[in-house]
C-alpha cells in the first residue's frame, strides 16, 4: 500500500522538532566530525548554523543551499588557522607577562627622590592648610574684607 503525504503529520513532526529545540538550537547531525546545530534568532529572524566541537563556531545561513554548504565548509576549514593564530597570541601574551613580572621586580631608580619630594609636599600642604585655617578661624567677616581690600591695594578710608 502506498503511503500518502499527510500535511497534518508533517506539521506534527515540525512541532516536535520545535519543542526539542533547546534555547532555540536544534541538533541536526554532524559535519566534518563536529556536531551541526541550527539556531533561530527571533530578533533578526535569522538562522545560524553552529559547529560544536571543543568550541562553538557559528555562521549565518542564507536562502541558497550551495551558499550555506560553502559557508559551513569555510567555517570548518577556518577553525585550524584560527586555533594556530590563538596559540601564537597566547605565546606572545605569556612572554609579555613574563617581561612585565621582571619589570615589576626591578627597583625603582628614583625611589629615594620620590620619598623625599613626597615628604616635602606633605609639609608644604600642611603649611598651606594651616594658613587657611588661621584666616577662617582668627578673623571675622568684616576683618576679612578689610584684609582683602588691603591686599588688593585699596586702603580703608
């Protein structure tokens, strides 16, 4: 007996697939030894193919089947160079870290000069703060105005 196409059955299968999508991701098989997933992004109404191995790599899907296969192939073929580039970057960062650790261990050549000048600055700031306190606490507002006028060259008459 010949099986006929039943649109309700197809809709039921599609619905089951949608319910099986975890966080909008549907596992559909394997591509070049990695798990192939399809992800729907509702905000842009976009579909992305994801290759999952030790990492996850994603590309946007279009309407053309051959274009999508090319995208997947390019994505899979670009993983090895990406890994090598990342390893080289890691080596450079480790070298920079080692040189920075050495730099931190070296003594600061102007350390004594810095401490002397910091002490002198603290003394000067203390003297300046003392003068400000004297003016505010020792004089009343009228006296302060008279003092200000004298400082600006205006004598009281």
